[in-house]
């Protein structure tokens, strides 16, 4: 089941390189998404992630994971099940092309939390996968400027096993040794990048 979904996702992303992406169709599909994910994919709603500027492949993988049920969400699973392969390619290309931005009204950074998080980041090679500026690449998420509440939820979901990262268990291993106050510090830092 897992390997099937993986093959399927790989086929989706690799064929995206040759198949022409229809950005206008992606923009049309995205209208329904922006009710929750915010105008231009910058979310104003707690625990709903911004999608603007996420790597195209990351967005496609997550939609396939929701569609197959490998990633659980009572909200996103039915949304993704309504998307055909072309819809996924087009809507992912649309959100990947939107300008990432921090949400409005981000609270000022707490220097103690930022310092604690920088140590955890350095000790756990987060930037090796997520890039030095945390803009993400391929199947690895953009984290810079993401909502703090959502980042904390995502980290806790990996820690509890509620989210397993599909076929790539990388994140579960990364968070396993981290304490909850490390997760809170990390979410704070990344939201302020
Ligand atoms: C009713 C609200 C709602 C709508 C409409 C909605 N989403 Fe979501 N979406 C969510 C929530 C909530 C999550 C976070 C799920 C979680 O906590 O794991 C999410 C997560 C995602 C993620 C994972 C992002 C990440 O950083 O991990 C993607 C990709 C996504 N949605 C794409 C879409 C697309 C594309 C559409 C439109 C076709 C859409 N969503 C419509 C609520 C919504
Ligand atoms: C070995 C590579 C690797 C390392 C190291 C790594 N990550 Fe990740 N991370 C990933 C991948 C791949 C994903 C996408 C997982 C998925 O598909 O669900 C991800 C997803 C995430 C997400 C979810 C983002 C979203 O929008 O849903 C967060 C938050 C995150 N990583 C934070 C971190 C932090 C903080 C560290 C360091 C403590 C770290 N990662 C280290 C590979 C890595």
C-alpha cells in the first residue's frame, strides 16, 4: 500500500516535468483552497498552513498522501480525494509560484526561545534537508515564515506518530529525541525567519 502510493507519487512528480502545467486551471482550483489557506496561500487561520512558495514536489506529495490516507486529516482527505492527477499538478504549481509571506500580526520574537532553537537546529542538521534559508526543496517543506501554531502542531504530530512523513520516516526520527519545549522553540524560530 505504502510502496504503491510512493510509486504513484513519484510518477506524478516526474511526469510533471514533461506534462505542460496549466497555471490558469491551477488558479481556478485554488479558489476553493484559499477559503482556508488564505488569499495567495498565506494563511490567517490557526493550525492551517500557508502554502505560498512551498516546493512544487512537496505540495504534490502531501496531496497524494492525503488522497491515499497515508497522511490523516478529516478536512484534507476528502478535499484531496476530489482532485485528479492533473488538478494536483496544476494547483501545486499555482501555490509554489505564489510569493511566500509571514502572516499578519506575528508577535515579536522572544530572544531566549530563538537562542534555544538555534542550538537544536544546529545539533539536528535541520538545514541540511530544509536548506540554509529554510525555503525547502523538492519533497522537503518550506518552514521559513510558516505559522507558528501550525509548525508546532506538525512537529507534535511527527513526535506522536500521528503523521509519519509517508514513505520517508526522516521527520519522525528527527523529533524522537526532542522535548516538547524544544519543539515550541523550533516553531517560534522558524515562524520568525
Ligand atoms: C476547510 C479548510 C481547508 C480547505 C478548503 C483546504 N484545506 Fe488544505 N489544509 C487544511 C488543514 C486544516 C490542513 C492541516 C492538516 C494537518 O494539520 O495536518 C491543511 C493542509 C494542507 C496541505 C499540507 C501543507 C503542509 O505544509 O504540510 C496541503 C498541501 C493542502 N492543505 C492543500 C490544499 C489544497 C490544494 C486545497 C484546495 C484544493 C485545500 N488544501 C483546501 C484545511 C483546508
Ligand atoms: C533527513 C532530512 C530532514 C531533516 C534532517 C529534517 N527534516 Fe523536516 N522534513 C523533511 C521532509 C522530507 C519533510 C516532509 C515530510 C512529509 O512528507 O510529511 C519534512 C517536514 C517538516 C515539517 C512539516 C512542514 C509542513 O509544512 O508540514 C516540519 C515542521 C519540519 N520538517 C521541521 C524540521 C526541523 C525543525 C528539523 C530539525 C530539528 C528538521 N525538520 C529536520 C526532512 C528533514
